[in-house]
């Protein structure tokens, strides 16, 4: 009994300090005194006062790692022992257990030491804008997008990109700021100047109809060509395989090659050409080269800017859902490896009703401008391999084409907001309506009637042709229609409401009102006009019910009308206005360069019932139904510009109005701009003087006003006041931030962008100091789309998401984890955090949740039913689903692999670092490789267990590996599996059932993944703490040190009271004195 | 040291032309060269080339057998393409940067030996690179103190942070040309703008700097020590641009050297890019446009250009099979390209038989040995520039010898006369002739 009891005691003792450490981290880097025994036993014999081997004395070394020098000395000792070099082979060796414990203690102490020695003690170093912030700031200020990749990358693996101490400046970078600022100003002014000088806005569009160009025609011609060769071959063969020239073929090789191609392709070409609608569009089919993708190439002279790609496409019915995705790839012709995925879209349209998809794209100098549309697939596969593989597929559903493309086109460059002047055009409808109705009545009806009567009056002598009517039948008809419909027309004309508007009759007379956007004529018969650019527009209709109209008829329907197809309804509206108090309906519409530009309005009736309704009323009352709706006027307005224009855009656009001569207005104008660029901080007078001089110098050299202004403006955009977040504070002192400084800090924290006018205004009025106002602003800012930058910027760095791009995934093995899925998997992590922010959910739902946030593509990958479309949305999952929480996300699991095989070590270490907030020490360098396992067939667990034989490995791997094993039911790309195998060429193959059971080090056991997830989810405080530390690191721009414990504690505690709701973390930090002081 | 410039120009004027700049063998070059610091091969000014290749090598097949040292050693397959030059280079084993701890940073500290964590609280720190020490010594009399060449394929190539191999006096990254065509024009094409216009342009750039400095002074007011230090980077950036402008001004009226090669084709990548950059290096040194060149080479595009489908990082973890094959093919191709560079440097000859190779020092290597190992950095030294012993396979007794000891040895070999570089603790006696 006694030994067992001791064992128990030991476990109890050893688990206490561990838990203790996690709750309140050790703050002093000191090696436990009891390790000195280890030292004296194995080290000091050679490293003592007399012997000092390798100039190293260890008998008097301090166990406190309180200086950089001492910590470095210990790091070297650790390295030597890890590398197996110390103690030397020929001397006494420690037994494995003691060595493990010693190494464990030492490496953990070094982690503490690094944190302690790196502690900034609350000091926040002034920082420049990082690349993301620079890009956002330029966009917010000028409304222009710059490519920040031209600036050197920020930060590094350990520090977030908001940490000032790790954001540097150099002469090269400074010159780049000058260049980029200059380019942004060019981009701002160029289109505006073009608009001013009456230039066309330079927007171009080119559509490519694949069936008329290279595509199926090429299949047809390739088919014809090869068939001809085949026929020649047959004849040549029949003639005894002699000279090929009489058959029009150079030589035997060419003859045989032709036949080879025929044999290879004929079947596939025939199949393709037999597909429906192949004359109107093209299929994307991986079985045939050049049909496997459609290229859309922008010409070299297409100027850089924002463009739209469009594709009209539909999918073949009855094909598997996972094949309904179109990938759009950007790249160059020359180098297929140079391609990158631009977008993946789920196709909702069919062959009968294709849909038009739009993909925005940026065209930049020196960047590829070719685009390829294909069925989503791994991009790097060689074309021949792809075609052959496809032809070998047995299942028709796997092999046959799914996507059909009517056309592809590009259009652009889109003009920046504020360049195209917005227009409004209102039309009083009665003018045209009355002319039309009266014209019809007076001309066709009354005119025809009169002629008919006149002919009748001649006693039908002579021909009706003399009266403009072809025959007697027509005469009778004209009399009939006039007598039938004439009263309805007359009723319309005499209705007093038509004096100020138009009435919507159900049938004949005036059944529809309309609004037309240029180039369509304003009313039929008028001139066509210069087209308005595509974009978002608003239609407005001032409409009312007529006094006697029954309620059920008070519905207005908008749609497209043409003679052939009649009226195709789009939307309907209930009309509540009265003729005394009409209402104005506002209808947003998207205008494309191709789509309809005339929109019609009618009373909502069942299509096809119109004439019946009319006839019925006419029989009853002699006239058509009483009109139920009256329209006063219609108008369109646009283009409406969604999103924000740069905050300085108005000011900059006014540059052209600056008076010539006299520096004062220019100086004042520059002063205003500088203040905006410096986030509401004034510049010095001397600086403004110098800016004015730069402008004057340029003018003197003959530059135009705008050209000369660009000089000082680009200087402002490269000045410290713009580039740095400036919070001056005296040496060894701290002070509360000014309200303006808080606004700036807050905006860069939550938006990675400058404060908006509202925030600056609140600061200027001193309101921001009130906690409830500040809290309100935090909520407003987190609800603003700009906060997605917080979600991605923080999450990417906190969870180390960059690792996903470290390895290339073996898409031969994992076909569905192509670039499209990888991008969606990454986005899932961000969209999940975004949902937490939107709904203010607890951060611990990232450990386990009953929902996932996925789009159609990812749902398909995970095997979740009933999710279609490209938008990410919340989808519930059952308790038996491995999904729900970070541990079940493909991105997280795939990061824990090398692209080919799972890496339980990476996964385990990631869980310790990110979910349990118990980071293992960094991987030691120079640990000898395990070579003795080479050539053996082992399970993953067996292979890794070898790690734990050697003390220098066991110290960490005993904590890391069990967690990794618990996740082995997920394969390399995060799909569920129950079996695994290992194959070695020349040795053999081994298969095994996965055993995920294990236990956390000094912690509870788990039998499978679900239990492991539960064990981890049971520790939300640890996770919350890790999240809080990452957020503080990100928000304050400095790593979290031991002196921040109090802050971390209070943030976690505050949030814990609200079930760890994510916004509470943010609010707690923002409300803390640390955030509001420098 | 100012005379060469003067005399060269005078010579050209006297010869009645400003167009044709002399090739190496012409009178003009010799006159120029002989006027420079005496010492070394024929008293010609020394040249230095640093070539960094990111993701290490295949250790099993790149390093010679440690048991065969001195001049009698067998070339392993990874170095086999260099066989013709075996007497002209030395392979050294046992060098490393002791502070390096980033397994994917093959170039960041390669020439600096800096401790990334030397500044408490900062996650990154670097110091001057060996090439810039050389440039301070050799760069005074040439149009370009140094030329940095780079590749667009940085992210794939295991180089780590930085803009090129070069880091300035303050440990800040220096930009490099990633486009050979741009580098070509910078080196050899004269601008069409008239002199006065170019002078005005320089004056205008100075006014721009003057203006940003004015605002920097405002921002500087009332800052504490740490923030003042941070803003100092900005001031230093401005000063560095001013220095560059000063040099531009000095050379304003001197036409650029005539290009000894045709304008490169755009769009080359991988193997072709390296070959072309090597040609540019030879041309730059041959025309004495600069005496110090670094080149941070591509690895990712190199792999695809030799038909390998393995991703570069995957290749660096060469497991048996496809990845190892790719790694070895990369080694051989890099050696083949290097042999090409040696040949070109040897082909440029003075009438007395001295070759450009004889007064150029070439250092070729990476901070990453193999996989994630940062010790025994692959190192190959060639050329007569630094006067070190060639044709050797050296296995240093202390296998933790600072790589900076080698840089110090080479820097002193070209006459820079520095006492310390990075974490050096001495020179490599083994390299003494």
C-alpha cells in the first residue's frame, strides 16, 4: 500500500503547481533550487572554479534568470544538453527521468525569462502606420486604393503588426511613401480631370462569346480536322500504306500522328458537340484541353484600376453539388504556375435560366491581366494530366461537364466615387400618356371608324382602299373596335386625374407607365441619349390609389415589358397613398451595361387575365375597369454611390476653384488638408510655408495648378504627422490621453483606420470621456463594416493563421482541398469571429459550439446538407458533429499538417498555445534526428512515441503529443476518418484503426475527440485569458508582460461576468486606464 | 581617391568622345584601375560579390566528406558542376551565426550575425551587413557604392525579412532591384533629361526632404527617450536619402558606362533570371560602376524553371523521394549557375593576363544549412579578391566558429581594415595563404 500512496501524493503535488501556474502565471524566472542537485552531479565536475572547461563555470551560476546575459548563458546550457553534447559521452550520464524534469524546468524558466526580460512595463512605443493601416488610411482620406505590398512587410512571427517597437522606417521605405502618395493623388485627380475636360469617362467593355471565338467552334473544327485525317488514314491504309503525299500528308509520321489524335479525341469531341445549347455557349469540361477553361484577357492598354468581370453561366441539372462551383483564376499565359485564385462562386443558374455573376478585380501595372474561368479544381495540375484523368473517370456524374457559359466580359475601369456626377431626371407622366391615349383614340380608333363610316356611306361602292382600309372585313372590325373600346378611351381622357398624371388601366388604353434611363429615349419616339454609366440607381414613382379603388387592387407591380414576351414582373408594392396625399415609392435598381434600362409599372394582376377582366367590366358598364392606380410622376437618380467617399475628397476636388495668384488661399487650403491627413492635428506654420513654396516652385516651372498642388500633398502623405500615431509624453512620466488621441487609438484598434467625423466630433466636444458615450462608440464601431479589419487583423495573428500558407497541399491525395476550399476554410475562422462580434457571443463558443459559419462550398466539403450560396452564414450542427468550434475547423486542422500528412505535434502545440494558453517552449535547435526508425513501418503514434524515449524530447512531447493523437481522426485537410495508413516504398504498407484516446499531461483523460474537445471546452478561463492577452497585445501595440497581469485579470473578470461576450473584452480594455493613458 | 574620376573624364574628353566608355581592356579602364588603392592583384581595386540562396542545401550530397580535408577531397554531387574551378574556391564547414534562431530566415542575418533580440522589448534587431562594410571602403569612387540585386520570388525562397541581403549602418534593410531590366537601365542608361533639369530635380528632392524634416521636428517635441529613438529612424532615413542625392549630384555630369551586354529580355524567372543577374553583376564590376554587389537569389521560381513541382518550403524538408530529388536538383543547378559566373569572371582579362576573377572575392551561401538547421552554414568562397587560400575543403576545429569570423577575414583581405564584424571573435587563420 505504501508505494501506491506515495505515487498518489506525488501526482497530487505535481498537479497543483501546474494548475496554479496557469491561473496566475509565474512572474519570476527562477530555476527551482532542487535542480542544483542535478547540476552538481553532472556539470560542476568540469565547470568549476578551477577547471572552467569551455570558459564556463557553473558552480556559482545564479538560478535567477534576471539579466539578458544570465538568460543567454542558460539558453546555451539548454542547447548543449538538448543536442546531447553535454554531459560528454565518456562521463556520467543522468537517468532519463531526472534529465527530463531538469530540461522541463529549465526550458519553462527560459520562457518566463523571455517574457520578463521583454516586459515593456506599460510603455507603448510610438509607431508608424503598418501596411494595413496605411492602405485603409489612404482609402478613408482620398477614397483611393493603394497596393501596400509595395511597402516592406511589417513585424515578424512573434510580434503583431501593431507593435511600434517592431515597426521600422528606412530611407527606402520613406521614398516609397513619397511614391505611393504621389500615385494615389494621380489616381484621385486623373478621372476627375477627365470628367472636367468633358472626356468620356474612359470606361470600356469587351464581351467574349466563347462559342463564336475559339471554343466549341474549335471543338467543331478540331473534330472536322481530325475526322479528315482519319479518312485519309483509312484510304492510305486501304491503298497499302505507301507514299502519303498523294493523300495530302507530308509523311508517314504525320499520317500516324493524325490517326493517333483522332483515336484519342474523336469520342470526346463527339460527346461535346452533342451537348445541348453548345451553339450558344461553351461548356467547361476538363476532359478536353482549351475547353477546360475560358480565358478572358484584358488588353495591355487597359489602364490600371478597378474592373468588373462578368460571366453568364448555368449548371447542368442533376449533377453533384460539389461540382457546381466556378473558379476564376488570375495569371499569365506563359506560366501556369503563376496563377492564383481570384474567386470561387457557387452557380445558382441553370442552362434554361443562366445567371450573371460579377467579380470585382483590380488591374495594376506589372500584374497579370489574364483571367481564366474553370470548374473549381486544384490549380497546379498540368493540363495533360488533368485531361487524361478526367477521361478515365467512370461515373458520368463525375466526368460529364457541369458548367455552361454563355459569355464572359470585362468592364472598367470603374470610376472612383464622386467622379461621375449624379443625375436626377423626373418626368411628369401625363404629357406623354395623354398624347398616346388621344393619339390612339383619334387616329386608329376614331380615324378608322370615320373612314369605315364614310365608305359605308358610299353604299359600299368602290374599294375601301380609297378610304385607307384594305377590305370590308377590316371596315367591320374598325367599327366594332371603336364601338367597343372607344368609350373606355373617352373615359380615360375625361377623367380629371389625367390632367395631372396618368391612370393605369388593366388592358388597352394605358395599361403601363414606364421610366427610361439613357441611352433609351425619355419617351418613345424621342432621341436616344448618351448612356449613363452602369451602377446603382434609384427609381421613384409618386403614386396613389384612385378614390373608388377597392383595397385588393392597391398593388403596383414593377417589371420589364417587351412586345414579344409581354410583362415580366420583378417586384410589387402595396400602394397606400391617396390622390390627396400620394406616396413616393423608392426602388433601388442595378444598371449594367447590358441589362434593361426601361422599367414598367402596372397594376398587379395575374398575367393572362387582363383581357378577361376588361371584357367582363366592359360587358357590365360599357367601359373597362375603373383604374385603381394613379401616377403623378416617375424619376430616376444615379449613379448612387455605395460606400464612403474619401473624407478629403470634397476638399481636393475643390482645388480647381482655387484662385490664381496669391499664396494665401493655397496655404489655407493646404492647411485644411494637412489637418485632415494628420487626424485633426494642426501643422506648424513653418511647415505650411515650406509646402506653399513647393507649390510655388512647381508653378514657376510651368506646372498646372493641380499638378503643382500634388507636390506638397504628396509631402504631407509622407510626413511623420501622417505616418506616425503621435502621443507625445515626457520622459519617465505618463499622462491621460486627450480625447482626440483616444479617438485615434480607438479607431486604429477597431478599424485599423483613422477616426471618422463623428468620433472626432465627440472628442472635440469632450463627450468621449464619458464612459457611456465611449461604450456606445465601441458598439457602434464594432457594428460598422470597418471592424472586419479588427476581426481579420487580430485573428490572423492571434491564431497564427499564416501557417496555412506554409505548405502546399497534396491535391492528388486531397482533391477537394483545392485553393477554393483553402480560401473558404480560412474565411470560416474569420466569419465565425465576425459572428461572435455581431451577436456578442462568448469567446468560448470558439472551443465548442452548436453552429458553424460556412458557405455552400465549405458546407459541401464538410458534408453538411442544405447550404448553398457564397455568403457565409450560421448553420446549426448536432452534438454528434465534430464541427463547431476551432478544433473542428478545416483551416486549424490543416495548419497542423505538412500538406501531406497530419502533424500531431503541430496540432498539439497549437492547442496548448492557443486554446489552453500554456505555450510549450520553442522547439530546440540542434536536437539529433531519430534515424533508427528509418525503414520501419510504424503507426503515427509509434513513430512519435519514440520522441518520448529521449529526455530532451520527452519534456515537451509528453504534453504536446497526446492532444495531437486525440485529433488524429481528422486527416491532413480536416476531414473525418477512422483509419490511417503508412506506406514506404520497398518496405510495405501498414494500416491501422485510429486510437485517439489519451490524457492531458497531469490532467484528465479522454477516450476520443469529442471528449478531448469537452475537456478543452471545460477551461474557458484559460482560453479567455489567451484571447485577452492577444487582444491587448494587438490593441496597445506592445507584447503583454508580467506587469500587465492586473489588466489581463480585470479584462477577463469583467468579460466573465457577461459569459465572456466578445464585446465585453473590447469594452473592458477600452475603458481601462491603461488604454487611455500614455 | 578623387582623381580617377577626374582623370577618366579628362581622358574621355581628350579622346574626343563622351559616348564610348571603355571596356575593361581599353586604356581608359587601366588608367582608372591603376589609379586606385595599391595592393592585391596588380594593385587593382577589389570587388566583392555576395550570393545568398535562402533554403540551404541537401547536406548529404552538398558538403564534402569531413574526413577529406585540404586540397585532396572529392567533390560531392551537389558541387560537381564546379569541378573545372576546384582549385579556385574553398568550401568551409563549421561556421554559423550563434544568435540565429529562425528556421526560415536564410538571409536576414547571414551577413550580419546580429542578435535579433539584442534590443530588450523589441522583436527584431539587425546590424550592418558585411557587404556594406565593404561598400564603405570600396564604394567611394564608383557611381554606385554598392548594388543590391533581389528577386520577386522572396516569399518562396526562405530568405526571411529584409529587402535584399544588405543592411545599412543602422541595421535597417536596404532595397534592391528585383527586376533585371530596371537594374540594367539604372546601371547603364543615361537619362534623357538635360543636365539643368536633373539638377533642378535634385534641388526639388532636397526641398521635399526639408519640408518633411520640418514636420518631424514638430512631432519630435516632447517625446520621451523611446519615442525619440523611434522617430530617429525617420530622421536617419532622410539623412540617408540626402547622402544618396549628394552622390547623384557628384556623378550628374558623368555619363554612365556603356553597357557591355544588351538590354535584358523582360519576364525571365528562375534559372534564367539568375543567369541574367550574374551577367549584370559581371557587367557592373567590369565597367567599375560599382565594386560591391549582393544578390538574394530566387529558389521557388528556380525550382519551377527546372521542371520541379515540389513547393520550395516542402523541398527544404526533404523527405526521401520527390522532395529529396528536387533538393538535389536545386543544388546542382545552383552550382552550375555559379560555375557560369566563375567562367565569365575569368573571361574578362587584362592584357597582362589578370582576370576580373583574380581581384574579385565571391561569397556564396546561406544561413540555413538544411531543413531547419542553422549550424554549419553552407559556405563557399572563391576568387582572388580577398587573397585567401583557395582550392580547399576546410573543416574548422571549432564547429561553432562565428560566420562573422569569415566576413572579418574577407573584409580585411580586401583591405577594409576592420577589427570586428557582428559577433566575430577573430579571423580564420586557416584561410591564410
